[in-house]
């Protein structure tokens, strides 16, 4: 699945505005040039008639088609050269009457010969990143600013070194993002609050978006609230459910923080099962350990997460607390 419909709508609006502004500016300059150089307007009128005649020749064809076509083409070129000369002599640029589009390849239409223009793809990437930042409430989560020096460099009770452990997780996440595809495995990031689970999941999301994948980030509470509202609205709509189930990468942040009800437990379980069945990668972050997941979401759902997702256990102290010192 590509980017969301909201991303394409936002990108199309930008292109439309660029195109409208360029054409409006050209019309203002044209009006000014016509007022100061009436002969330029007359030439444009003659050119319009000439191009119309050229089109008729091409459509109808005659015995003398080739010679007439060449003659008319030469006349049009001469008129264009004369117009450019008049414009320059009166302080205008030779091409001032033409819209100056942001993208010269597609003229701000987003397509070149029926193929998406590179400017449109880049615009979609920008809008998708903006949407990710809005949905996450954080615009500064990236691999570049993730710091492992906040994690203690000494062993915990079982001898594990948190900094070394987190450095390994960090490197794994970078490799995962670098090779992300629709067939990538699902991840579950497990650990206490403030250990960087959201930061790394959003870093992966950012790289996936740059590659052109459709990514949906949502806190667990927002996910179940939107599904609940849609389910009980009576509208019969399944827009949100489809959004979560069909995106290339779904990130569910802070699973377990949502208010538990029979509906939310079933909705989360069904969504996880559906994405596993469709082989769509999901990244879940949670503070819940194995037995807590089972108690909260049923043994079947917990088994799917712990058995079929790659488990990444985060260690250390609350980074957000340490950053204040």
C-alpha cells in the first residue's frame, strides 16, 4: 500500500497552488506587457491563429501538406522571435509571458508522460513525514539523535550490560530500517517507560516513509478509541480499521496503556491476527512482560506477539529523566 489518501490530497493541493500561483503571476505580467507593447498582444493573437491552422493541417492533410506545414512553422517561429525581441527591448525577459512553474519537468502537474514526477514523489515523502510527526507528536526522533551513552555501562543483576545491550538493539533497528520491505518481520519492543522504545520505532518509521512505504503510527489508546467510535457509530464505515490493517507498517505505541474493555481486547487481537495472516509488518512497544500480556489480551494474542514477533528487551533507566540533568 502507498501513502495514505491524506498525504496524496495534501501533495495535490500544494501542486495545485504552485500551478495557480505561477499562472496568475504570468497573467499579471502578460497584462502589463500588453498594455505597454500592444504589438505583442497582436503577435500572440496571430500565433494563436497560426497554431490553430497548423492543427487543422495535421488533422486533415492535403496534397501540399508538407510545404504548407513548413511555411506555417517558419511564420510562427518568426513571430515568436519578433515578440521576444520586443519584450527584451522594453525591459521584459523573453519568456516572461510563460508561467514559471516550480518544476519544469511536469509544470507542477505531478506527472510526466503519465508517470509520476520525481517532484511529486518528494512532495509526498515530505507530507508523509509531516503526518508522522503530527500523529506522534514528535518531530525529532531519528537514528541520528539516539544516544546510547544514557544507558549504564555496568552489569545488572544477571550480568547484562545495558549500554552494550542497547547498542546492539540500536544497530539492529538501523539494519531493519535500511532493509525494510513489505515482507519484513514484526517487532515487539519491551521494557519500562522512558527507555527509547518510541524513539527507535519512530526512527524506523521515518526511514520507511522515505523509502515510499505507507506507515501508520498510533498510540494504543488512540487506536482502540478510533476503532470503537467507528464500530459503534452505526455508519457501517470501516475506514479506520482498513487504515490500520492495510498499511505497509503499523506502529502501535504503548500497548497496554489503553483502557481495557471486551471490545478493545478483541479489536487489538483481531488486528494483530489479521496483519500476521496478511504478512504485514507491525511494531509494538509495551511495558508489559509475557505473563502480563497474557493476562491482558488472552493467551492466544500474547502467544502471537511473543511467538511470531522478534522480541527486543530494553534495559536501563528512564532516559527522559536523565536528560533533565
